[in-house]
């Protein structure tokens, strides 16, 4: 399970998904609602974008879930959550979630170190940079960048 908000998917996410797909028979990439974040794209839009940019990996499945991540994992017999760690700053919150999820369900969280090329990358930062006209072209697949720029233009 590679869970996230994916609002929108970035090259950093894709790096983790690709590496997870090389390690596991099947990888579910699930769009979950993060209540502490306001989203730019609807869940359906995020699913569509994820499907578009992961279609080259046959063992990757895209889904969404409104509820606890561990309930999805239990229902689908998923034993491992894979998360990317960019920097020490990610660690506190990720450890807290991993321990809570372990306590709630027994599902384990495995941390993968982010490719250093993407260690600064976050969807929230990409959205902010793009809002003010900064170049985000190497941070997202071209189709996703186009969708992002269109959405921001609609909103301005
Ligand atoms: O991409 P994000 O926003 O860092 O992903 C965080 C996410 C969506 C994976 C996390 O907020 C989550 O698992 N939400 C689902 C609800 C849940 O299970 N909350 C308890 C976490 S211990």
C-alpha cells in the first residue's frame, strides 16, 4: 500500500511507487483524505491522473478510500504500507502514524529513503511555486503539470 493525498502526484511519489512495484507482487496506490489539507483536485481527478502516469507498471492498482487506512488494508488483506522519507523532518509524523497504524491493526509500515533528486519535493510546495509562476516542469510528469497549470489558471 502506497497511501497519500496525491494532490497532485509528483515525480517523488512516482519514484517510490516504481520502487515498491519492483519489490512487491502487487502495489495499491490509494488516494486518502488528509483532513489537515485542503485539496486542489477532487479525488476522482487525482485517481485519473494517477492511472495515467502509472499505466506502465502492470502490478500497480489505483484506488481511493474515505476512512482509516488500516481498514482498507484489513479489508484487502494488505500487510505492508510503504512510505517515502524525504528528510528527518518527515520522521516524527511518519513514525507516529506508523505506530498508530501498527497498534490499530498490526499492519507494518516500511520506510523507503527518497531519491535525493526529490528530497525537497512536496505537492504543497509545487502548488505554491506554480501559483506564482515558478518553473515546476522537472518535478511532475508533463501531463500532470499541464493539469496543474490549467487548474490554477481557472482559479485565478
Ligand atoms: O500525502 P499525505 O497527505 O502525506 O498522506 C497522508 C495520509 C493521507 C496517508 C494520511 O493522512 C492517512 O493515512 N489518512 C487516512 C486516515 C487515517 O487512517 N488516519 C490515521 C493515520 S494514523
